[in-house]
């Protein structure tokens, strides 16, 4: 007589167990809210040459501001987490808007970003929303 096979009971499918595990915030993928490059005065052919050689792209995510500087041989990324963003202000002239970002980040510090007037309000609102969401509320 052969012994009876042992049956193993699985209480929860593997997918349910996987869904129950939580991934820490710093390990989750960032959600892109806005992307932009600084506006420039250069005519189109020169802009193309500059962008091919050295290009800095600013990416507003749900975690903060990502600054990606691309050169022919290198890509540098600075993640300015939302906790480091202190304030955001905006002003305009006849041609451009300027988004001033104050941070505690050692690399970015305080920076004025020249953007097209059509993009400025959305960028400022996106950054303000991040800052407001992550500032501790005062308890009275």
C-alpha cells in the first residue's frame, strides 16, 4: 500500500498576499504632474543646438521637483523632495514669467526659473499644491 498523498491547503492566493504588502513611499514610482524647460530668447536653430548639448528639464512630481541635467556624456538628477521646498512665487514681465522656488536643498537652493507666460500659473499652482499638502497643519 502506498501512503496517501499529503494535501497542502493554501489560505490566500498569492496575488492577495502581494496586494497586502505595502511599498514604502520612497520606493514607489513618482507621478509626473508637470514638465518644463526654461524659456529662452534664442532663435530656433540655436535653441536646437543648445538643447542637444546641454539640457535641464524640471519635472514636478507628487514627491517634489526633479531636476534632470543632460550633457553629451552624462545625466545628473537632483531630487528635491517636497519637504525641502519652502516657498514658490511668480512674477511676469512683457515676455516671460519667472517662477522663484526657495528650497532647503543644498544643490538647488533658491532658483528663479524663466518660463513661458502660458505655463507659469500651472507650474506655480502645482508646486503650491505640493507644498501645502506636505506642510504640517497648525493645531489650535
